[in-house]
């Protein structure tokens, strides 16, 4: 039984992520989606929100599990009894960073292999940040994320006074 980990920020999860996850689950026996707790970029969605949304997206597939990690990816991989890390490659610009991470992870744990999957042509331009940017300016992201994520984005990016940003606000204004 070969278990593979698909790590990422998933802020939010897009059709491009789901494509890689589906293709990986067609090859490996079990997939663990590893959500990075503390990405260097400040996430729009909290860890709890990301865990919930990713679980909902993959709920139909019992071979996929969702978990989060804070620390070394290779430790998370070992903890789950996995030996493969799956990463998606969209463009040459992804390569340098991915190559560096794969080499570093191999140095830390030579028994763990990083496997790269080329993005499907229809998703090469797609990233979580692009989706956030389009949503922020009121653009249509249907087809890029699920209807559930579209609704979550609308709520999270609602202007002050219209939604989430004022929840729990204790300031003087
Ligand atoms: P990270 O911050 O670790 O890059 P992301 O959530 O942005 O996390 O991405 C997680 C993984 O999914 C990465 O391997 C990334 O290359 C891949 N990925 C992201 N968007 C796409 C896409 N449109 N097509 C294929 N792979 C993608």
C-alpha cells in the first residue's frame, strides 16, 4: 500500500489542486492532504476554515484524508506512513523553488520521494492568489473553485460593514 501526501496552503483549494489530488488518488492507494498551518504568506482563511473546506471538497472519496501540519513536511509524511510527496508544476517559474524543496527534503529523508505532476493545461494559470485577486475585485471565479468556495470567498472578502471583517471587532470605531 503506497500512501502519498499532497501538501499545500490551500488558501483556498482550487480546481487545479483538486485535479492534482484526483490524479494522484488514481495512482496511489491513499492520499493525505497536508494543510500547512503556518505559511509564510498570511492566509485569508484560518486553518480551521481551510480544514473544513478541503474536507468538504474531497468528502466523496474515502481514500483521501485531510490533516494539517506545523513543522517539517518530512516528519508529517513519516507520521502518516507515507513515502511519496506529490507537488504540482504549473510553469518553469515553479521549478526553482520546487527543485530546492525536493532536494532539501531528500537530504532530510532520503527514503521519501517527491513526485511532480504537470498541471493540466486548463489550470496552468490557476493559483489560490489569482482566485483571491479576482474575487476581491468582484470578478467571476466559477469553474476555478467550487460553488462552496465561491460563497466562502464572497463572505471573506466582503467590504467592512458587509460581513466577516467586522465579526468580533472590538475597536473604538
Ligand atoms: P504552496 O504554498 O505549498 O505552494 P499551494 O496551496 O499554493 O501551496 O499549492 C499546493 C500544491 O498544489 C503545489 O504543489 C502547487 O504547485 C500545486 N498547485 C497549485 N495550483 C495548481 C494548479 N493550478 N495546477 C496544478 N497544481 C497546482
